[in-house]
C-alpha cells in the first residue's frame, strides 16, 4: 500500500516535472532575443577559452544585475558554470571593471568619450593572462557591455580579438506606454497593460524581465502611462506604484517618467485654474514634483500632450505651448528632470493637417527652457505606413527635439501579418533636412528617441513573433541611428530564430520586404490615412464625412473623376514651404519628387504620365498588385525557412502571413474598386478585376473584420 502510493507520488512528480520542463521550453516567444541556447559543441570549446572565469570590480545593486546577467548568459551559452574569482588568475578571464579602477591604469584605456553609458570591449593581457575586459564609466555602461558581449556569442561571432567601443547617440532612449490606469492600452493589440495597477506596488517578475529586455537593447527610460493621461497618476497612491517600478528598473539603468494631464492642478490639486502663468499653478507643479522626487530620486520627468485631440493645455488660458512646458520644466529643473512636450497638434479644420504642428511650434523656437524636449512624430500626419519626415526636424535650431516613432502598429496592420518597421524609421532618420545646411540628417538633429510601446500582457510580449523585432529595432536605432535596417534584422533573426544562414537569409529578406508590401497594398505612391476612421484598420478610401475632415480618407486622397493626390505645392496648401528650401523645392518639383511621395505633395490627373512611361492610374494599380504579390512572396519565403526553425513559432508566423495575404487582397480590391468608380479607366493588362463590387467592401466594417484577431 505504502509502496504503491509512493510510486504513484513519484510518477506524478515525474509527470509534473515533465510538464514544467515542457512549459519552460515551449516556443511561445517569451524569451525574446535573449534565448541563450547552448552554442554547438565544437564552437563552445573555443568560446570557453575566452570565458574561463568572471572577475567583477564594480559595486552596488546594479553591479549585482551586471554580474548575474554575465553569469546567466555565459553559463547557458557555454553549457557549464563559469566560476567567479576575486582577481584574474588564469587565461580567459572576463573582467568587468569601472574605468576609474586603479587596476586598469597601466592599460591606458581611453574611456573619456564613452560618457556615462558607453562601454569598451577589449581583448588584452592582464596580470600576465589573456582577458576580455568590459570597461565603462558606470554600472549601466557595464551592463550594456555585457549584453554586447553575449550578443556576439549568441551570433557566433569571435570574441578573442575584441576592440570595440560603443556609446549611445542620444542620452534619452525611451518607450512610451499608452497604458491606461484601468489596464487597457490605447492602440494596444497585445492583451492588457503590462502594469497591474491593482496589485502594484507588489512587483511581478514580468517587470524585471521587461527591464532586462529593454536594457539589452539600450532603452533607458519608460513613460508608464498614456499621453491621454488620467490625472490620478499623480496622486500619492499611484506615485507609490510608480516608485516600486522605478526601484525595479533602476539597476537596469531605466528611469521612470509619467504622462501628466495639463489640468491636474485643478483635478487633483483643487485649484480653480491650470493657467501656467498663475503663481499658484507654478507652486502646485513644484510641490507635486518635489513629492515625486522624495519617492523617486532619479525620476525622469513628464510627458505632456496638450491642446491636442481634446486634451487641456496652455492655450485654454491664451498661453503658448512654451508657457505650458516651461512652468513644468521649472518645477523639474532643480531635480534634473525633463519635460517631453508633444508637437502632435491639429484642429479639425479644412486647413492642411500636415502643416499645423510646424505652424504652431516653429514660432516658439528658442522659447523653451533647456530641460524641455519637443517630441515630434516621425512624419507630419500620424504614423502612416509612409510619410516624408516632419518639417520640424532640423528647423528648431534652438530647441531640443525628440523623434517619436510608433512601435505598436496602429496604422500598419495592427496585430496581423509581418511588418518590420526599421526601414520606415531609418528612412526618416537618414533623410537630409538641409537645415542648417544640406548633409544634416534628421538623426543628427535629435536629442532623444521615443517609441510608442507594443508591449502588453501576452505571453510573447508583443502579440506576434515578428513584432518583437520592432521593439528590438527601435532600441538598437535609438542607441545607434546609423545602423541599417538590414543589419538590425539580421542581428535580431540570429538571436531570435537561428544562426543558420539558410534561415537567416530568407527571414531577413522577408522582413526587408514586409514594410514595402504594406505600403504598396495600403497607401502606395504617397497616399496616406486611407484606413477606416477610429479603428485605423482596413481600407476605407471612400469615407468622406466632411464634418471631421482631418480624419477622413477622402480629405487625404482628394480623389475625384479627374485625378488623385493632395496638392501641397504653392498652388495648394504650400506645405512644401515648411521644409528648408532645397528640400521643399525637390518635393514641389514633379521632375524631382520621389515617386514614393508623389501623391503626398501633388494632385495629378489619372492619366498623368509617370517616369516609368505608364499612366498614374496604371502605376497605382500596379503598386496595389505588387503589394499582394509581395505578401504572397513572404508566405513562400517563410516556407523555405521551415526546416530551420521550430514548428511552434513557424506555424504561428505562417498563419499570420496567410492572414496578411487575405488583407492585402482586401486592401487592393477595395481601393481599386473605389478609385476605378471615379477614374472609369480600365485596369492595366494582366491586373485581375476586384473580387467583389465596391458595395461589398463599403459594407465591411471593423471590428468584425475577416480574420482579425482581437
Ligand atoms: O494617432 C493618434 C491615435 C490616438 C493617439 C494620438 C496621439 C494617444 O489614434 O490614439 O492618442 O495619435 O499620438 O496622441
């Protein structure tokens, strides 16, 4: 009796162990790009020669995190424990040391230009032994160095001849969460908010994992809550919760910021006004800010959306955006905090929406305190699949500017398909502002980068495997905006999928194709905002509610029986004049404007002759067709990667891609059916007629869309 129940317990324990092990190894995407799977046996021996022991010469809570990561990474990758030693006593040591460590003096390392967060990876002789040095001016720098070293091993790159120095391009590399205090996420497609406001300040392991993932790609700031901010976030109850997160993130070099509602002095302060020039309002912001710094000594600052989409702001009191930003900046200054003031403003008038932010903010150049950063979306409308760069870039010569990118795919398919967004961001970062002179890329004019996060409560963090790449790419670009989209795709693929070139090549080519496909089947040739109003999902080029012009596809496409496109030249809204003259002249000139921006800047007849020799109509249809063909091509490419990746993740992506192909057809057919009802022109030879009449597409309404996961 005793025996059999014992056996039963043993068997049950075995089954549970197996289940736990299976869950731990389930390919559910949770491990992101930090998989640390063991290196193949032969190579492992080589790596082991450069990782025989770990020596740490750094102190403090963040040093613990640094050594834990190094140990975790190396022992997993090299499939064996790596001993810690008090000093280098054999060949192959990995030495972590702060730059001012007297032990390093004899090596004469140049570390001044590393700044607070940069690092050096160097193979050197140390105390008579071969060693790999990770050196930085702070523990955070060391952590970045550790992740860089582990990344090299994960990518099977040699680490025995290292001479690498790296420092971030911008001091502020932040994720903006549009998470609400009720747990919902604005434009989030990945479950609920990652923050459990109900149970905070209790810390969930997921917050630690989040911090670690961000640190591994160089992100050093997190705005916890939505820019459409709930004033409650500044109440003591929520500040305690934010402080708990700040404590968790600190060892990972991540500072916490909060989005604040401009009218908070009224809503939670009991004042009658939020007028930024009222001394009582200034005092309220000061006291509130002092209270926050007592709880969070390294608090980053505030993000503010004001006088935008119904949010309150300084203009409610006939004050400027600068007045509004400065009163809050003055409260933060004694503590070293920063205000990120958003430039995303527009009214619902017939005036060109693309011009409104520049018109409001350009006259304020030089009027902001130096601890204000103006946060500008990549393009002048709103995170469209493709926009030319925002004209404020390069032209706020006396104001610090951040670029805001959207990692969550509000307008780019949301949670369907694969759309790798680094090509969109590098297109903008590399654009020449010609201000103050030509050769000044957008990336050279920035002080910070902010990405609207796509992280949520889903087990795989981002809803789909390939959306992880967008989080990864954002971080890498904020660290080094000169990295190419292809290089980042290749890195991410090798970390996330496989180092086998037979997998890397097709996956990278699919990623590089993916954004092109989306632009082609949604908004080719410079069209924008053709999505359904509100949902921003699915085609609706026919929607024309003139009561809300700035949300209407027809306001953007201006299509009628004669032609299509938004005239932003002198004969139209003259938005081209907002760019530096050489840039504006190029966009205005039909002979010089790139095809990809053609209908963004020009209204043209359907029969307009393109550079290709084809008519605009034929070319437009050709782009939609190409988008569908590219979506189909992505599915085929993915099939070719099948033997080299695990079945679980392969299957999930295959179904994402087949859903995307369906949507590509939907976009193509609906757009062509509508535009053809205006142009009355025949489709070019070989281009199939839409599968249904226009009325069919008009009748499909989000959120009950075919195939969309919600
Ligand atoms: O594009 C719009 C989104 C809003 C968002 C706004 C913004 C947070 O549709 O959901 O609000 O941009 O950036 O403020």
